């Protein structure tokens, strides 16, 4: 019985081992499927739902323009009416048709009529043509909105991509510190066994080890969360293997020349779609004001029609009736607005308010663009100085911590000195990494606003 349970236990261990190996193999395959920043951008531009919706809006605008252009042409319609009548208690029925009176004693009668009608608005103050121009402006605005959303998603992708790169490098730092904490804890256990270290000091080393493990786990959690956000922008579900392929940026790229804020702002004013869209919105508001004012002008239209009919009670056959009843008409209609319950006046006032609002919107977008570029410029310039200082401090703290570790291994330093050295090193390295990647991101985004591609 004991051997039976031993075999069961060994089988469960082997099964667990195989499961762990299988998971590691899956993770290895998943980790190999990496995405560069350009891969992410290209995929998002094709598959992001918001961008696709904006493109559909562009197509809808083209359909609206096509429809507005149709108002310049005449309309033509055909109509027919077929009816039957039943008068069970009338001996004689008189029917008036096309100005003729027909008497019949039939209780059940049948009548058919046909009409072909055309109408054309010759002139309505030029509103139809202005509507076409207004729709063309709106289509340009919609196209710029799509371009703006494409630039916006590239910016968001770059921010998340840098966050993942930074957190992955921070995780590597934490893993190195975990290795050091593990070796110090092992050394502490040896010294405790030899009576050279107090149990309280070993407990502190164990706490340091636990803290290092927590830092590694926390970094993994942050990486997973940033990847989830980036996958959401790329419209990827949780079954898609995903990892970034960004390399550690060189110090030269971080310390690259920063464009001047004034030059970047001038370039952005001429190229950014949100500015051009706001300028076109002012043109569209001017167009709507012109259209509203034309509502006070007369409208001239022409119409023409051809009609025919036949009746079962007529003494003539259907063919002869259709020949005799054929009629045509034509006319001109002039409509002059005198009092329209203030509709035109209200339309003019609303258009003027929209005109003022569009001008304010343009100024607001310019202010927002100026503030964004200035913020990127400040962050880039100060970030480079912070990175230089943080890099020097991290190198100094690394040398100090290496010396402390050697002295601790030789029994020349106590646990408190080691823990303090570790905290200083961790703080210095994290500050260096944060300033490095933050500076890189701000430099690249500042160049992005001048029309360059993001290069991490």
C-alpha cells in the first residue's frame, strides 16, 4: 500500500513537471512573437475601430455630397391609381371623369388613372449650390478628423510602447538586485550557522529578499497591464501573443538635439490636421451664414405633367378612352417668403453664433497645441539634464554597493549598511531609467509634431 501511494505521488510530481514545462514552452513561443513600434502603428492604422469609423464617416460624406449634387437636376415620378366601386342599391350612377359626366347602371365599376410628373427648382437663391460647397468643406473636415485620429493613436502607441520598454528594463534591474539579495541572504544563513551573525540580522536580509521578489513581481504586473492597454489600441484580444521588440535606446539618442519650441510650433500650425480642421470650420460657418441669408430670397420652380385615365362604365373601349383622356400641363411657381414665423431670422442668428464659436475653437486649438509643444520641449530639455545627473549618480551608487557587498561578504559591514546601500542603488537606477525613457519619449514626440516619424 505504501508503494502504491508512492507511485501515485511520483506520477503527480511528473505530471506537474510536464505541465510546468508545457507552460514554459508556450510562454517561450508567445515571447518570440514580438512587435516593433512601426508594426504596432501599421496594424492600428488598419484595424483600430475608431479610425475605421472615421473612414466610414468620410464615405458617408461623399454620399451626402452626391445627394446634394442631385438637387440641381429635375425630378421625375410616375403614379397610377386603380380602384373599383360597388353600389348595390343604386339604379343609376353618375361619374365625373376628366370633366365629363358618365351615367351607368352597373353596380360594380372599375377606374384607372396614370400620371407622369416632373418638377425642377430653377432658382432658390443659390442655396442648392451653396449646400454642395458646404458639404465639400464638411468632407474635408471629416478627412482631417480621420488624419487627426491617426496621429493621436500613433502618439498613444508611442507612450505605451515606451512605458513597456522602461518597465522591462526596470524589471531587469530588479532581477539583478534579487540575485544580490538572494546571495546576501544565503551568506547570512552561513554566518548564522557559524555564529557570526544574529538571527535578527538574518531576518532583515530575508525581508530584503522578499522586497526584491515583490519588486520583480510588481514590474511583471505593470508590463502585463501596459501590454493590455496597447493591445486594446491595436484591437487585439487576449488570445493573441504579444510582446514589444524595442531595443534599449542608446544614450546618444536620448541626448539628441532638441528642436526649438518656436520652430516646432510654427511647423505644427502649418501641418497639424486639428488646426486646418478648425480653419475649415470657420469657412463652413461663413458658408452656413450665407445660406441662411439666402432664405429671404424668392424661389422659382417649373413643373410639367402628363395624365390619362379610363373607366369601365364608359361606352368607349379602354384604348379610345386613353386616347381621348390624355392630358398635359405645365406651369411656373414663384414663392416669395413674407412671414415665415421667424425661421429665417433665427437661422441667421444661429449661423452668426456658430461663426463666433468656430473662431474661438480655432484659438483654443492653437493654445492647446502651443501648450502641448511647450510642455514636450520643457520635459525634453530638463529630462536630458536630469538623465546626465541620474546616470552619474547611478554609476556612483553601483560602485558603492559593489564595495558594500564585498565588505559584507568579508564580515566588515553589517546588514543595515547593506540595506541602505541597496535602497540608494535602487533609487538611483530607477531615477536614471525613468529620466532616460521620459526624455526619449518627449524628444521624439516633439519631433513628431514637426512632421517626423517616431523613432525609438
